[in-house]
């Protein structure tokens, strides 16, 4: 997952930061391609806040696995 996708799930970097309990500035320092841990945190928060369904989370995870194989 890239940072742009993560931010788009929440609408803004500030909203993503609030969901994760970190600052918007910290989000700004994330790499363009998120680490597995960051992806897991984003997906978990998105499910918890009803931004995505578990089915959509599964799709994001499947995309992640496909990217790792490439």
C-alpha cells in the first residue's frame, strides 16, 4: 500500500494521524511505500472506524501480497 492510498482511506493526513494516534507530520515522514506494520495499522484503524469493510481489507492485503511477489 502506498501512502497516498492510506491517506485517501481517511480523507486527509490529519484524519489518518488522528485515527492512529500520531501527528500529521509523522504521516508526512512515512515512506511512499508503507511498511507491513504501517499497512497493518492503517487497515486495522480503517476497519475499526468503518472506513472499509473486512472484505475490502482482504482485497488490500491481497494486493500487498501480489506486490511483494513482484
